[in-house]
C-alpha cells in the first residue's frame, strides 16, 4: 500500500494512493499516527483497500500533499551512514551508528517551500531513505525483530544548516531543526511492497543539475541494523520517523561548497518511493 495525507496545514486528512490517484480514508481513520500504527491500523487499512479500493472518495487533485505520516513522537537520524559521504565531510567513518535527533516540528509536506533561516549562509540538502516505525521498539533482540518493527519507507530531505550544525558548538540538532527542515513523502510504501531496501537508487538535483547519486547498498548500517541499535538506547514508538543517512554530493562537500539560495529548486527521487520537490525561499518576518 501507499499511504498519503492531504489538506492544508493543521487540517490534514489520511488517504491512500491507488494507481496514481489519491483517495480519502478520513471517514474510517483519524490519521496515520502513533495510535494507528501501534494498534494494527495497517491491517485494517489493507482490508479496506482490498474491499473498497477505488470506491473510496477521491481527493481533489488541487489539495496539498502533506507528510504521509502525522507529526511523530521523534525524528531520529543516523549520521555519516554512507562511507563516501563521511569522506567528503572529512570525518571518520563510524564504527558504530552516529545518532542524533531533529525537532519534530520540522516535518513538512514533500512539495512545501522550505524557508532558509535568517542569518543562514550554509543551508544544505541531504536525500535520505526514511523509515516509519510500525510498533513500539525497545531493547530488541536482533535485526529480525527490528525488521518486524518497520511500517514502511518514504523519502526525506534532511535539510541542514552547516554553520549552525558544525561551527556553533554543541550538538548537530541546532543545524537540523529549523521549521520545515524535514520534507517527507510524497507517500509511505508499506514494508511488504519494498523487495529490498538495501538496494534502492537515490538521486537529488538542484535547479535540474544532478548533485547526489547513490544506492542504499553502500550504507554502513542498513535499516534493520539501525533500528536494532537505536532500540538499545531509546524507545522507538510507532509512527516515529528514522532517517538513515545520505550519500555523497552534498553542497558542503563540493569544491568550493555550494549552498542553497532563495529560489533554488531541489528535487529528490528514490527508486520505488516517488519524487518530492521543494523551492527554497528567504525568511520573511
């Protein structure tokens, strides 16, 4: 299945994507959130799609595409999870996953504009495979148990302000948490519909020029490994979003570095997960 959400900010509704058309599920479900995932919602939704499918109400094509999941309890990220990205960042390839978080209010729709923070001079992009957690996970026994905790996969842009992240002291969270810094979507593909998450092509362009090309097979720590590892240190809850790292080609790694400016268009594609696009705009008080 492909889960979507739609509607204006603060009034989003849940739906599904079938054969390229969006259908409204809000008469049957409240939202794609913690309660939905934790209490068997995916099974109930699959039954609804099997029985009614394209008989559900259609979504007006002009409706905004929202993040495919509601605001999660946590957005947890793996840093430097592609060895070639670690090298371009001039950082040591990690022997264990580097874990950090983003503020959950960074979540935004896949086609929403992204506001460049005031005083920012190093706003950057990062295409990432995102995982949505399907059930609460803590102290998981092994990677097989971790795999069973995956609800599905989608695309994230882990937008980052590099000066805030690396030059202002403290944790990376400062450079990762400006409003709108986690565009997600356009849809969530359920786990069983992705044959091999460890072999998916990724591509990101800026103003139609290719910047990032990669494949998830070059991850240092693959999705199930990351979830198992994270669960040893924190409780992952249903509906949480996990960002799994980015391949090389970020603006910071270019010579000279090339950061995003007002009017830049960024397009992200991951095999089987569709395409998202954002225009970056200056902050206006």
